[in-house]
C-alpha cells in the first residue's frame, strides 16, 4: 500500500488568511517500509501575510528564504496533487485539526481562480486521511502527542523539528512501529467533538485529558473517533457531551 505522509509549515493558523510556506510530502510503501518518493518545497505566495518573528523562530523559515528559494504555488501544488493521486491514504500529524483544513481551504480558493482552477480540479477530495494524533493506539505510558516528544518516546530524535519534510519522516517512522490495519480501521471512523463540562476551578482536569479551550465556542473541546467516545466518557473525571463544530 502507498501512503502519502504530509506536513505543512505556514504563516499562521488561520485557514482563510494564512498561507502554506513549506510542503513536505513522502510517498511511503508500507510493504517495503520505506519512502519511494520525497517532495519538499518552500512556497512563495503573492498574497501571503508577512512571516512574524515568532513564526520565523519556530520554523526557521524567513521572508528572504521564500524570496530566494520559494517555488510558485502553481508548481508546488501541481506536484503535490500528483503525489496525492498516487496514494491510498494521506497521513498527517494533527491532520484533522490543521493540515487537511489548511490544504482544502487553499484548494477552494484555487477552484475560484482561473489561473489555478485546472490544478485545483485534480485534487482528490475523497482520499481518506490518517491522523497519527488520533488513529494510532499509543501505549498508556505515552501521553504526549507532540511529534518531537513522540520521536524521543520511540527512541530517536527529529533533527529539524518544525521543518516539513523532517516532521513527515519522523511521523512515518512512528507510524511504522505499529500494526497498520487497526490504524486504517480507526482512520475510517467519524470524528466526534466532545465538550468537557468543568468549572473554571476544574479546568486543569480537562487540560490533563487533552481538552483545549475554544475561544469561539467558549468551551473545553477534544476531538475523538466515534468508537472511542464511550471509553472517553468512562475515563474522564467529569461529564462530557458531544457538540457540533462551529
């Protein structure tokens, strides 16, 4: 089976206004247990927000790097979509929360742009995604979901954290440590958003279970796969309810 490991670095977290500044993609053969194609590109958008000092410090990507080495979005996304069309699953770490909505927001913008429409129309919207944050059954002693820490938990280091291609290779090495079939089955389950019903004083209980504060919904929220909802309800020290995303 061919999987496409995918990671983006961006100018920020807003799917509508921010832009992808770096693409890392690795076509991974699960039978050979190794990469068969590797694609990495800096992307220079005309309409991208200026990279802030905080983002530059986190990723190491600067405006001057994009000017000197960035490829055009047309070329970069054309080549990425060609790879996506070769795979059976896309794999991303926190893909459901970040990489997938960021990419699909870009494709929707391109679909409305005459210059990019014939690239966007080749994007396979129905290709299923594996989210290694949610779809791998990590052993109980591994409570972190930060990729750099997961690498250490699995006995190796990511030498360039927050650079896209290194994050993809790190993610795929972690994925390869687990049986694939349960991961695929989990990936095909729908996602449910749960709200922790906690008081202000008990918010640390929610944080410890991986719930994150949503300013939009003014609630502590966590995404889980549908078949794990009952387990989450049983293990929490507080009530939880399913809620609709906004």
